[in-house]
C-alpha cells in the first residue's frame, strides 16, 4: 500500500444483514456500488481492504455496555425464535430489524472503519471509503434506531482520539437525515467537531438545538438544491473546520439527499457530492495530512447511490 492510495473497505458479512423484502436499506445497495465501480474502472484504482469485526472494547468507546449486551441478547433471542419455527426477524422499531447476521454485520462494519482509521493514521493510505452496512449515524450511545445499530463513524473517531491520541478530529455528515446518534455520542467533547446539514422536518426530527458547542447543524428546507447548499457550506462549515484544524476527518457519507432518492426531498446530484468531497479533501490536506475515513450511511435509489459513490471516490482518489 502507498501513502497516496485510497482504500476501499468492505466485507461479505455486510450483505448478510437483511431487514426484509422491500426494505430500502437492502444488501443490493452494496452490489450497486460494486457494479458501478467495476464498470467505471474506479475499482481497479482503489486498494481493496478487509478487517476483522470490532472487539467489544472498541465498540464500548462509543456505546453503553448495556446497549451492546442488548444487541447480543436479541441475536440469541432470534436464534431461539427461528429454532422454534418463528419469524426470522426481530424488530427494534418500526423501521429497524435484526436477522441472524445483523450483529456480526454491525460489528464487521465498525471493524472495517477502525481498520481504515489505523491504516490512514499509519500513512499506509491517504484516505479510505468503507462500503459497509448497516449504516450507523442514527445509533446513539444507548439506543439502536433508524436502520442503525452501531455508530461506525463515532467508534472510528473515538478510536483515533483514544487509541492513537489524536488531539482533534472532525466529523462531516452530509446524509439527508440528521446524525442524531453521532451528536449524542460526541456532543460536548472538545476534541471533536461535527458539521452537518440535513433536511428540515424529516426523521429523526432533531438537530435544531445543538447538544454542544462542538456541533454545527444546518437544517435546510425540502427541495434545497446544490448551489444553495454549496453556499451554506462555504459560509458555515468551512470556517469552522479551518478554525478547528482537525488532525483527521471522518465522513458520514449518506447519498440520500440526491434528487432521485425518495427517502428525502432534496435536490443534490453527483457533481454536488464531488464538490463537497473536494472541499473536505482540501481542508484535510491543509490540516490533517490528507487523512479522511468515509463511511457509507444512507442512499436508497440504487442508481443514484452508485453514481454518487463513484463521484465521491473519484475525488478522494484524485482520479
């Protein structure tokens, strides 16, 4: 591996988590991304990487031990339920369910984010993208919700702070939904800055009142388009990031603000994601030795998701 390379972290375990037929957060999301990167030739220019599932001690950086025990307990309950001929899913909320592979997939996703962090900090890679699921940014310290069980970005960011002794890390969240879980975990920690935008009056209906001075949340109206959002980023995110001088940047990379995605009503296109990624990369190269770890969050229109991830990766990899 070379220091200017971009890592691509994924694993078959992340496909085995399945919340049932017709659910938008489906295994086919990863297939769509993989196919697009292969057809476009981008896959050939990335360093493909693997990693073991996260250990309990790693997950405990971001999550309450009772939350982790509850998830493990739900897996055990589900196994007994299936053995008795019962349903093959157990629901945490109306939209969030576990199958027999969910706990392993969630631990694997966090493990991949941790491994990407280690490789980038070691200088083996300049940056990395984690094509993982389940997503994470709605998972709070004590609660799974919104398709999310373990907060991959929060685990990785705290791993960088606690295990690698970095002084300052930034989290950039451009998912259409507010990253309430990441805010819950990192709010008030002076070592972390979180900047985000999200569609106003949309699930999880939070973020209007920041939980800490280290949180910069920008609710935007439905149907906001790329140029309006770029102006907000220029005048809000970038000055805060410049002043904070992060030693590493983590991205909650949700692509559901795309105009073709039905889970939101915003108007972004692939070029907007490329522009946002380029601005983040510029900050990282000025202050963070280029160090970025990006983790997949939302994005449910398969074509728009695949094209947007390609645009994101082309910028990260300088293609």
